[in-house]
C-alpha cells in the first residue's frame, strides 16, 4: 500500500516538468533553448566597427586631400588650353579676309582706352566674335588687336568699321585672360635656318613692320607657369573670282 501511494506523486512531478519545458519551448518559438551574444562578443564587435570607421574616414580624408591638391593645377591647365585655343582659332579665321583682297594680319598703331597708343598685331573679323560685349546688336567687320597689360593680362582691342566714330574714338578693350604675364614673338630666319624670339614686334632693315611666325603666351598663377605657342596662319594668294 505504501509503495502504491508514491507512484501518483512521481507521475505528477514528471508531468509538471514536461509542462514547464513545453511552455518554455512555446515562449521561445523553437525547440532549442534561448541563446544571445555575450558581453565579450559585443565589446569585440563594437571595437571592430570602430576600427573600420576610423580606417574609412582616414581613406576618405586622404583621397579628398589628394584630389583637392590637384584642383588648381587642373583648372589652370584648362584655362591655358581654352585661351590658347581661342587665340589660335581667332587668328586662323583671319585667313578669310585675304581671299577678299584684304590683309589678314598686320602691325597697326592702335589707340587704347587709356589715351595711349601701341603698335600691335592686328587683324579683322568679318563676322565679329561672341566674346565681344557689344552694347547693342553685334556688328561685323571688327578690327582687333592683341595687347598685353601688366595689370590686366592679355587684352583684345576691338571696334567695328561700321561704327559712326570708328576713326575718332579709341578701341574697346576686353580682357581675354588675367593670367597671361608675357607675350613674345618668334621670327624664322631662313638665312640661318633658326628661330629668334623677341619681346616686341620687329621691323625690317627698310623700316617696315615684319609679321612674326609664332606668338608665345606665358601664363602664371601662384607658383605655376605655362608657355604655349600659337602659329600665325600663312596667308595664301587671293583666289580668282569666277
């Protein structure tokens, strides 16, 4: 009798433990016991993430510094190319008036806006140019000249033959580049088969102005210096009219 009474009690304890495990399984949503990161694992993961962020910041800052150092150089070189290309294209377009019986390039005395005058390399643009700030509608038959000012840089002097006071008023001035600090002229000596560079336009032995073969432009910004060469177009004889 005494042994028979202990069995139901044991059975109740077994059923109670089974219910406890079943309830824990239902709460966790899985048959496996609950698990998580330990404090040591969390600290290691935070340390690794911090090191990764520091490395990324150093990389980004170093790349930005390297990129920033080259911005001035790239912008300066782009400006040099743009100004040189404009001068070259403008001078090349002066070949067209030669086919109409006009002199494409010459050395002329130009009256400047400050009241002075200079002997400058002059040319004509039959269709004008988009860089010339006309007060009204743009005019054709524009007489231009390249000049250099220590304070302003490379200057394009210009006015149109169609203006009322063309012969009385001085030419207008447009700054092409404030970074041009020097302009010189190359002459080819066929007798010696050599090139000679002069800071000013040259005259022949008879006193006539001689056209250079090339124009050299020197650009300066901060500690950077660039020099470019613009070849003057060869003027061919005028074509006959048919």
